[in-house]
């Protein structure tokens, strides 16, 4: 019975491929930055409402976030399919979020069409601003995932993989304050804030050889003065600081703060810092859910599936995975070597490979959800793993 329903779901998704293509390409051709995804939000929520979902927009005090839900044949757990749809500055959908958003909606609509075949509730949650704003972090903080039992999404890549990790990340801005003076006539009267920033970079570089594998500290100077003949009074640097686990990241960030303190002391500056973006926690993939997803990919004919992927980037899905069992599998939209955040990736996300990845991702998510919602013993196994999880690195 379950297999028969799964086959009908997959067939329905295949038969409606032109609909998913139209939605995906419309979003791809109309890229919107985080918290500005009004066009994408409208398209996705209209499709969900037309498919029988009850839709609430503007959740979490975010205009482009939404919660859409559909009830099955009886009481049961809530399984969330997470949609992303923000683009990158200048590059557009070079991370393929048009695929992510439509795949979640397509899977949700497929399950809604066969709602008499499962118990519980499907929620499609629109999560804006993954790239720089961390919409999921806000939804976690505001308690929306307290109503969720299981969560999943897919992400386009150059390969298939269900066992995914990511790093925890803090985004820190350091602001140095000096004293202006004429840089040529009376430099001795000045204190260069820019020298403070440069010394911060030097101190961090001196720290790097003594940090464990998996640490990343990447920074840029966003302000360095206003003219060459003025000793800079203010200089600013921004850093993404990453580590495999939140516990160590907290220690690492304090080390970087000490680098800033030392730089200020050495140059006579004053320094202050703050988080300029929300913090991301590491992704803790639920292995039981991931194994089911991988089984569904193989059922769909996918043969080349990586056994695991250690991601050095950071995901706001990581914060979700700390409060609810979750997976964030990768689906291939191009050949090996295709790199996210490039023009080539943006082209793939709007091409045949992107459409194929969208379909397979939607089918695999729908099949995974169907099995979880119909097997109480499996639900218990997933929860048990989550409750007894250790390190997620």
C-alpha cells in the first residue's frame, strides 16, 4: 500500500513537471535578496493555497516568511518541508534557492493530493534570507519549530549526498577608533585606526598555525579611511569565524577578540565589536532520516551517492537541526566540479540539470515524508537518535 502510494506521488510530480519548471524559472529570472523575496513568496504561497494548504504570511515578523499546512487523514506528527528562495547580490540564483523553494512546495503539494494516505500534518515553511539574514534562526528563536517534529529540505550541488555536516559561524564586525591628523605634516599627532585593523589581521594570522583543522577565519576591511593625507580616525573589518562545533567556536571567538584587544593596545586605538549577522550552529544530520532519504534516491534510480560530505560552509538549517530531527541533503544539478556562488552554478540552476535535481529532490522528500508519517516505530527511532545525539561534527 505504501509503495503504491509512493509510486502515485512520484508519477504525479513527474506529470506536473512543467508547473515546477515554470515556478522555478520565474523565480530564477526574478532574483531577490534576503527579506526582499516578495515575488517568490507570492508565487509559492499562491501555489500552496491553490493546492489546499492553509497559508499564513509574515510569520516571525518577516514579511517574506510563511507557514503553510495541510492535515492528513488523522492525528500525528508534524513534518516540515523548508523552502528557501533568496538570491545572491549580482550573481542571482547562484546557490539554486529557486530549486529549493519549488522542490519543497512541489513535495508538499504531492503529499496534500494524497492526504488520505498518511496521518499527521505537513507544513511547508518559507524561510527567507538564508544567505545573509538567517531566517530560520529567527523562526527557531521565536518558537515556530516547537510545533515541528521532523524537518527536511534539499540543496542543489554537483553530487548527491544525504549525510551532510556544516560549521557553526559567528559574524563579527570590529570597529577601531583612532585620532585624525595630517598624514604628512603632523603624523605624530595622529593614531591610525587602519593600523589597528591591519594589526588585527596580523594577530589572527599569527594565531592560525595553532588552531585545529576545520577552523576558518575569513575577513575583509570595509572601512579604512577617507583620504591618504588624513590619518584614519575610523576603520572597520568584518569576519566570518567558523568551527565544526558551537562549543569550540565560542572559545575561538574569544581568541579573536583578544587579537583585537592586542591590536588596539599596540596601536593606541580603541576597539569595539558586535555581531553583524545572526549566528549559525553546526548541522546535526539525523542519520535515520538521512538513510531513508538515500534509500528513496536509489529507488528513484540515483546510483552515485556520496557516503558523507563534510561541509565547511554554514547553514541556518544547522540551528533547526539543534531543536528538531532534520536533514539537509544535496542533489546534483550538474557535473562534478560545479561550484556554488558562481555564474556557472546560476546557469545550471535555471537549466535542465536544475529541473532534474528539483524533481528528484521533491520526489525523494515526499517519499521520505510518506514513510515517516506512516510508521510510528520509525518516528520513535528518529526521536531517540535525536535525543541521544552526541557530537554532530
